[in-house]
């Protein structure tokens, strides 16, 4: 059985590790169009950028009242993380083929 997934389903679990995905893989073959993969990768980037911005802001707010700031923000290389995520997809799609 072929199972076609929308990008919204995958964006809820970027690594596709939930029990629902495991059942789907056992029952049939997950099929993804290139447009879905592109949408997921773009959403992944947006999600990382949003979370990095929120984390950076939270760290600044936490350090603000301290006499000696203790928390340091180490910049996240979002391009590198997105590249790794695309590699994850390539491996996943090769396994499925």
C-alpha cells in the first residue's frame, strides 16, 4: 500500500520517529513528492530560526538582572543544521527506494 504524506504531518515530527510513522512504515510504503520534501526543509529552517531567536532573547533576559552573566549563547549554524537535515532526508529516501 502506498501512503502519501503531506508536509504538515512530517513537520509535526521532523525525524519521523513517532509510533504513527512506525506503523505506516510497517503497513505500507511512505511516498513523498519533491515538493513535500522542499516544504518540510523550508519549514525546518524557519522553525530553527524562530527557536534560536527565542532562545537568544531568553538568555539575554535571564542574564540581565545578574551581576555576572552565567549563561552564554553559542550561535547555531542554521545553514549547517539544514544541510544535515537534507542529508537525513536523502538517506531516508534511499532506504525507502
